C-alpha cells in the first residue's frame, strides 16, 4: 500500500507541476481541471509506454514516474527561481467562487448529500470486492494479464467483442492493482472522475456565462444524478467518459476566449478526447464535435487562420495518436477493422468488416427504438437505480426541471446571442442525437448540461420568488433521489457485512445473492484451485476475474476449441492444471466428459465444473494423489 | 432612482473622477475610481450582481480571471462618437453629438418624457438636448453641444443620462427583444416543466405513479433493514439462512435453488438456540413449491404457497435436533414479500430477538 501511495503522490506531483506550468492556463479552475486531467493522462502514458516495450513491472512504473516528477518538479522550481512572480500571482480562491452559494439555504443539505455519496462510495469500495458485469468480464482481467506478463498484448478471450474494445480504462485499473495485493482500490477508479465531472460542470457553466451561485447547480445536477452515484461504485467507464466530455468542452471554450495566447487549452482538450478514445470508440463522435468547435474561425485574418489551423489540428490529433491509437491499430491488424466488432459502411458499401452494428451491440431491450428508450428513461419506470440501468438514472430533477431548463436556456441564449452557452448546449444535444442508442449511461453528461441550463434560467428568467421556488423544488427532488440511490435489491447491510468480514477473515464467501460474489465463493471453496502455481483454462463464463484467485496469482486463460486434439495439445503445452467449465452445454464440457482418463472431475458447484488435467506436471501429479481424499465433489 | 441593467455601465463610464462635472468620455477607464460622494450610489448595484443578479442583468458575471468577454458588444458605441477634445474651444466640455432631430421625439418613452418635462428649468442643457430638438440649433448638432452652463447636480445628471440612454432606438429595440426573449424562454420553461413533471409523477387515474410510491416504500424498508438484520432473496428458488437471535446476526445463508432435500438437511443441522429462515420465490416453479410445502408441513407450515408468489418462514429449534417450531410465516401471491420481525420478539424456545429482523424477497 505504501508503494501505491508513493506512486500516486508522484503522479499527483507531476500533474500539479504540469498544470502549473502549462502555457495559457489562467485561474484556479483552469489549473484544477488541468490537474485532474493530467493524472489519468500521465498514468495512461507511462503504463502504455512501459507495456508496449515489455517493461511493465510495478518497480519500473514507480521509477519512471519518479523521474517524470523529478524532471517536471525541477523545471518548475527552476522557472520559479527565474521568475518568482509568475507562480505566486495565481492563487486559488475558492472562497470567492462559492461566496454567493453558501448563503443559500439549499446549498448545505445538497453538499452534505453529495459528501455522503462520496463516503458511501469509499465505504463500499473498501467493503466489497469488485463487482459488475463489465468490470469482472473485460475491464479488470486484461490489467491482471498484462501485469502477469509484464507487457501489453492482445489477449485472446472467449468474449471477443469485449476484448476488442479500447482498453484505456484497463490501464488505469492496472495502476490500482500494480502496487497492492488488494483489489478494492479498483472500486474507487471512477471516484476521481466523479469529482472531476463536478468541477468541469461548474467550470463549463462559468465559461458559458452563468453566475457563480447558479453555476453550482451544474455540479449538483451531475454529482447527485443517481446513475453517477451508482456507477462511482464500480469500475465502469461511463462516469469517466462524461467527465472527460465536459472537460474537453470546457477547454475548447477556453480556447475560444484565449486563442490569441496560443493553443494551450486545445492541447488539454486533445488530451481529454484522447483519453476518451482510449476508453470507448464512440468518443469519435465527441472528437468530431470538438474538432468542429476547435477549428472554428475565430479571427478575421484569413492567412493567419489558415496558419493556425495546422496547430489546432495537431493539438487535437497528437494526444490521440499517442494515447489511443494503439487500440485501433491492434484491431486493424487483428480484425482488419479498427473499431471491430462494429461494421463500418458508407452508403451501403462496407469499408471495414465486422459482425455487429452499434445498435445490435448495445441494445439491451430488443424491439425498443432509441426514442422509446429515451422516453422510458425520462419516466424512470424502474425497480431500483442501478449502475447500468437501461432506463432511468438521471433522477427526477432532470425530467421535471432539467429538460425545461435546457429548452429555456437555448431559447434565451440564442435570442440574447450568448454564443458560448448556445454552443455548449447545442453540442451536448447534438452529441445526444448522434448517439445511436439513447442509453442513459452513454449520455451521462446530459445532467450536467441540464444543471448548467437550470442555473442560467434561474439567473436570467425568473424573479426572486420564482428562483426560490425553483431552487427549493430542485433541492427537494435531488434529495429525494439521493434517498433512493443506495437501495440495492441484492445488497443489504447484512450482505455488505458478510462479504466484507468473510474476505477479511479469509473465510469463503457465501454463495448468496450478492451480484457475482458467488464466483468468488466458488473459487474460494474449491480446494487447491486458487494457488500461485495454478494454471487454469476456462470456458463458458464471462466473469474471468474471480477465477484468478484472491491474490490474482493464478494464471487464467482461454483456449479456443478449434478441434479436440489441437485444444488438448495446447492445454498440455501451457501446463494447465485445471479446466473450469462454466456452462454445461459447451463443447469443452462434452470433450471433458468423453475423456475421463485425462479430465478428472475435481469439483462441481453449479454452474461450474472443475476438471483436473492428468499430465506430467509436478503440481498436477501432486493433486492427482489427492483426488481420492478431497478433490471430487458429488453432483 | 433605480438604475439596472447595462445602462448602469453606460452611466458609470461617463464619470470623470478627476473633475466636478459630468461628461462623456471614451471607454476608458471602464470602472474608474468613484468620487467620494458617489461611492454609495454604486455599491448596491455592484453587490447585487454577486448574490442575486437582477433578472435584467445584461452580461453574466465574467469568470474571475476574465476582464471582459470578447463577444460582449460595445454598448456605448454610437454614443461615443465624440469629436476630438482638441477641436472644442477652451473652457467648454465636449459632449456626444446630438442625434438627428427627427429621431428623438417619437423615441422617448412616455415615462422618460414626462420626467423631462417635470425637470426644473435650471436643469443642465445636457439633459435637455436630446429631448427638445428645437432647443438645439442644427449647427450644434453637427459639432456637438458646447456646455456653458454650470455643473449640474449629480442626481439630476444621473437621471438625465439614464433617460437619454434609454431613449435611443437601439436600446429600446434591445429592451423589447430581450423582454420578448425572456418571456418566450420563461413560458417554454414553465410549460415543459409542467408537462415533464406530469409525465414523471402522475399515473393512471391522475394519481401518483405506483412505481414512484413502490420504490420509495421499498427503499424505506431497506433503510429500516439497515438498522437490523436483513436477508434478501431475489432469485427464483429456495434459500435457507441461520439466524442467531441473541446476537442478532446471520451466520449462514445458502441458496438451495430447487433442492428441497438440501433445505431439509439444512433445517436438520440447525444448531440449538438458533433460528432458521426459509424464503421461497416461486415464479412458475410449481413442482418445487409443492414439494417444499409438503416437506415443511411436519414443522407446522400450513400455508399454501402460490405458484407465482413468495413465502418466508422463521423456525426455531428445540433442544432436540431436527425438532423445529414455526415462529412466523408469511405468504404473498406476488413475487415480492417483506417480512419484518421487531426487536425483542420471542421464539418458541424462549429466546428473544436482539435486533429487528427483516426479510425482502423480490424478483
């Protein structure tokens, strides 16, 4: 844990130095957001660099970041020594930023509520092991594999689609896993992004022309959206994507204002977009809109504009090439399609082959059009809020006040020629319209924009009484949804307690109804399965991560079942100890049952069957001797 | 006099702190240091922008690191087409050129016009000039008004400048456009908000939507459960849990799925002084439900479990292994059930529940 703290502090230091020295940045909001952005950028850059050259070990990561911090810190110190005024003049003044809001009666309950959500996330992160479908199936396992191999490589998996997605988030997960034995820090992965999103929403509102007191509504709408609170608990990607979208928009708007000073803000927007592209391929939509905004002619001098275009394009393209291009090049080489598994067609002509379309890949409720998804989401006809709920998740305040505020602010903004506000809201809505599936967690930036618009409407459309009424209603609805958010049908105080205590005491987890904890329980209760020398082939399950054991020590892999002989040869070549079959109808289950002389049934716990493989490996031989006494479990 | 909106800026810019007179100057300084006597008149307007900006506030507050938004139009542009100061004879103060005489009379709003008429005769010429074209010879309008009168009273000068600034065609058009925009935006806001709120909250029969009330009820129960021992069951099948009533702790939960025999074995193994909770969620599994019902009859279970429903039962064990007594049972014809036992509730064996016990069975 000390190593983790040291490494993280080094990255924070580097990020702070970079933010302080970044050209064209002005003011605390600029620098704070730049710091938030620099931390994941530096982590991504260093892990990707070491992983691609095959030097990916915790020690080297630490050393590289220490060198980086030293260089950046030294440069900053040197600069400060040369020009002491420059840094001293730029101090944070948060008191001034919040001065108006703290006198409002609604402010403190909402801030306390928001702090409670953060504490809830911290508590849950500490208490429960990582859960969540995507996290256990294809976000966390690549990070473990890369750490085990010491390099970043395309991991062959049964779940091809999931492993063909950009895996930038796995690099951040790798950071959380590299320095500690525990995996609970992974649960906190999106927590900084949740805070970053709040800051970005506030900054964006200020930049769009909303007053200080009113701009806080943008942060509150976003930070207290049920989907944001729920997803902060799990290592998914949507909170990060939304926060980065808001950050990119903010820096582009700042560039509009400060374009005469250079493209410093645009480079930061480029970094945000690059991180997004490394996490999710649909960030190309954001890239397109950000590029449109960034390349807008801000000067009348045409010659100068053309000259600047090159720099602006570079500012957007270079970070993406450095931080995100690997994933698309990998797919191009492996599948001849950079955004595999999605097929790309232009006017019906296939450009890149692929087995799926975006809609078929994402739609979770068949037969439902995107607009039906949108309307259901606005109505929130759900049993409970969930981190990946297909319908609902923005909360009552978004439907009841946010939509109205978006309309009101757009009308007033266009009439009053507030182009920055109009640009922000239009870009957000355009991004939403371009999204093929209106699935709330893919458009999670919308609550922030609604909050921004709400703040603007309060400031410009209503008198004192109207403002008080609306603020009271918004606060009441936010607190109402906040009350509903922690409820999980599969989680209770007892569940949380049991999961936490079982893991802390080293006891097996009970196979209860807590998410995917039964997978952890299955591995923990199967004798000799979780062991540093265990080499496990799996099939028929998506939840790979729990199979790696409590300390992520087991080597786990999938061998494609082309034919029995080839499959068996590869099993033996890779010195496989166990074969775990997650579904009874898989072809591997049939092969294993047909060859009991090689596949000895070791354990059975529905839906899993574990086979010990008879081979000459010392560990296999040792386990073969135990088969009679403790191995086999009855049906 | 209440001065609000962007006019306050225009008036402020006319202040010349260096002299005891009023004049119009080009933009700089934007916010000059106020004269000592005028500081109090500026303070309320400046303070109001921080906390509760006036609805008419023209420009939003710029970010703290910004001096002035670049897109903000130069508000005083037509008024500040002032001839060079050097062109004016010594001893006179240059003012803005007058507008053409035909523009002024019909542009003056009635309020400002009446204010001008009511003004005393010794009011400064600067205030009279735009509203009374006949008072200003054409030659003056081309070269600017040359003031020879004494310096006006500050209050009157403010009033005059404010009146003139609001009589300009541009200002009037802007005000009309802005008030229309505001009204339109506000109407859209209110209408959409009402419609969306109805869509969100109101269900059939103009009543509160059942999803909303049910969700709130569930969460309330869940929060209740957070204070005691909670057992959840949300997958079809059978579940058995051991409960230690004296410590108020669950110490074992088994998901038996459809294995009735496993349930019976688990009940037989229940330690002395402990309680067991059996929960059933039976969406469509009639056979298993019947089997379980038959198996539990020997422990006093008499309720009929519906094939599409849920059930929960609490048993306590006597001193003899395998001898169980039914403490509490509850059956629901919906696949959702909430069972709540209060703290202090006594079992057949005399033990009392140390904390409230709460079971939630749902799909």
